[in-house]
């Protein structure tokens, strides 16, 4: 059996999200609101061989750069991801995602009794107890959330 290599074309301008935790590319696409109806090219590669992580996922989005809140959402699911900004087919900026120590107004507390889930004018706020594995602690009720709780919100 011969080995076949699939080459994926470069994008002119946009974002490449590399080193996504294997199996989470579709979660990243969902977080970013990617529906497949966008005008530019979107490439999603799942379970790509990686020397560092055995397998990784990659998402390439033509014609779009991510805002800081989108980067923080990605960091919740893929703490080792890198964001590459592409302009005129060249990487002009590369950054690793990094969770802030405090996460505000990105996700909701899964404790139904939490004040942030009531009609009170408060925004959800969490402290990052651990990045990998992901463990968040609610500022208001102390409820501990893990990655699976976060995934259910996207």
C-alpha cells in the first residue's frame, strides 16, 4: 500500500489555529460560529500526526482574524493551540493561546443555584484553578467546572 499525501493550499489572508487538542477542531469551529456558509476557504484537519502531541487538529479560516474573547474560548478547549495570523500568504504574527487567570462573561456557571444564573445584574466570573486538565472555580458560588462542563456550552 502506498502512502498518499494530501496538500492543503495556503490562505492569502486569515487565521490558522494549529496544535488544537486532537478531536476538538469541530468544537473550535462551533465556538467561532463557523457554519460552512462563509465566503472564504475554511479547512478543518482532524487527527493530523504531531511529534509533540501524537495527534493534533488544525483549523484554517480565510478572511478572518480572531478577537481576544474568541482566543480565550479556544484556550478553554485547546490550551496548547497556536494562532497564526496570515497576510499575503505569510505568517505575520504567531501566538500561543493563554487563558487569563480570571474568565469573565465567556461561559456560564453550570450550578443552577448560582447568582450569575438569576435575574441579578452580574456577569459570570471564574478563576482558573488548572489549565490542563481544565478546572474553573465560580467566583460567586465556588462551583467547580471541568472541560466537559465547558464543552456543553458551545
